C-alpha cells in the first residue's frame, strides 16, 4: 500500500490538531488543580510569618523541605504530624534538652527564637506538611551522620511472628512513625522512652499508686498510651509539660481499630 501526499498531509494536520488539543487540555487541567495541590489558598498571615522566620534563621542551610535544602539535618516536611506541636515548641526553645552531642552526633544550635516565632514557624511547617505530595516521603527521611534517633530506613517487616505482629511492626516503623520517638533497645532514649521490656513496664505501671488512668492490664495500658497519651505521662527528663505528653494525640483518629490491634500485638512482643 502506498501513502499519497494528501494522506500524509492529513496525518500531519490531524495529528497536530489532536496533540495540540491534548496539550491544551492537560495545561488547563493542571491550572485548575494547581491552587488545590500547592495549597496556595489557605496561606494565612500566621503561615506567611512562619515562612519569614524560616528564611531569617536559615533553617534551610541545615534542613530540607520536600527534599530541598541542605542535608545536614533531618527533612522537616512531615515533622508536625510526626512529632506534634507541643513537643516542637519545647524542642525549638532549647534543642539540647532532648539530645546530647556525644550521644546523637549532631545538635541543632539554640537559635534564640521568641515564643511567637516558634509558633509561626510551626504554623508554616504544619502548612507544608499538608501539601498533597502523593504520599511522599513514604517513610521518615533521615540524614547520614546526624543522629538517626530511631528513625530507621527500612526495618525488615517480614519473617518471624504472626500476621498481626508483622503488620503492627510495619506500622510502628513506618506509617505511624512510632520509631521516630521510641527505640526498642534498652536504655536508648529518643524523644520518648525506650520501649524495651514494655510488657513488664506496662504491668508495673497499672499497679503504681500514682497511676491515674483506667487500664487494669498491660494490653489496656498500651491501648490507653496510644489513644490517650495524657492519661498517664511517664515522668522523665522531658516527656511532657503541664501534664501533657509530648506524644502526638492524633492516633485515636489516624489509626483504624484494626491497626490499633496490630500495633498492640507488636508491642506485646516487647518483653
Ligand atoms: C546549624 C544547623 C541547623 C539550623 C540552622 C537549624 N537546625 Fe533544626 N536541626 C538541626 C539538627 C542537626 C537537628 C537534629 C537534632 C539532633 O539530632 O539532635 C535538627 C532538628 C530539628 C527538628 C527536629 C526535632 C526532632 O526531634 O525531630 C526541628 C523541628 C528543627 N530542627 C527545626 C528547625 C527550624 C524551624 C529551624 C530554623 C528556625 C532550624 N531547625 C534551624 C540543625 C539545624
Ligand atoms: C513525638 C514523639 C512520639 C511519637 C511519634 C510516639 N510517642 Fe509514644 N511516647 C512519647 C513520649 C514523650 C512518651 C512519654 C510520655 C507519656 O507517657 O506519654 C511516650 C510514651 C509511650 C508509651 C508509654 C511507655 C511507658 O513507659 O509507659 C507507649 C506504650 C508509647 N508511647 C507507644 C507509642 C506508639 C505505639 C507510638 C506510635 C503509634 C508512639 N508511642 C508514638 C513520644 C512519642
């Protein structure tokens, strides 16, 4: 079969029109979604002030947001949902309360931020954390050389144990990011206490005279610790302030009942 000149021209013109339309369509689609995807609508004055704090103190010379910046200190894209605002407030006022240079390798300097500036920069980081990034980053990013503080790359999740325990372990290390605040090795304090020997700890807690919560057994105590961190705040160097735990309070909403069961099944292996 031979192609005539007229057919060739037809292909050319038809193809050009078709792909021009596709291009225009995609461009319009992108523009329609841009405001939603970049969340430029809810930029309040509070958030804007936070951005200028971020700039003024050169946070980006050490940290990254969405992978942009310097790789000296941890990425902060999702830090507000991972850590919770109460902890971040205390941390930024004086980072050395939480980490030591000897043990963790790198420290954030005390920047001398005012309470207002801390509040603003948290509002900014919270706004950043809500940008729809299609699930990126899939797990907390850590920086080589800086303290890993229990933020593992990928903890093997397969292998030993039943299915619930395996799923619970994956939640602990990845989706729920518990491991960014809790180590499971004895004596290793991150933001929160080490969970080594947790079952024994939990059994002891509910019998302590000072215990005010509602749990009567280890399992109940673990559920309560996750759903209502303020019910009992472990006394320690800097685990909470004014009776409020630094552990985020969103798990009651962000974990499904099945996920909570899996997580507790995993925690019950920490003997
Ligand atoms: C000179 C480098 C440097 C600068 C500048 C800096 N940081 Fe940091 N930051 C660090 C390091 C290092 C860590 C990790 C701390 C550790 O491991 O002890 C850190 C940790 C953090 C954390 C995480 C705490 C945690 O427990 O996960 C937050 C939040 C944070 N910085 C916010 C900020 C903000 C906001 C600014 C700017 C106002 C800023 N940082 C400026 C070096 C820096
Ligand atoms: C932002 C840091 C942070 C994150 C994230 C976090 N925790 Fe905690 N957690 C703490 C702190 C701080 C305490 C101690 C204060 C208290 O009792 O609430 C604590 C206490 C606990 C306790 C009680 C320990 C004891 O000795 O009685 C358990 C159990 C626990 N966390 C489990 C979890 C699980 C499971 C997750 C993930 C779903 C998680 N935590 C996520 C900071 C965190």
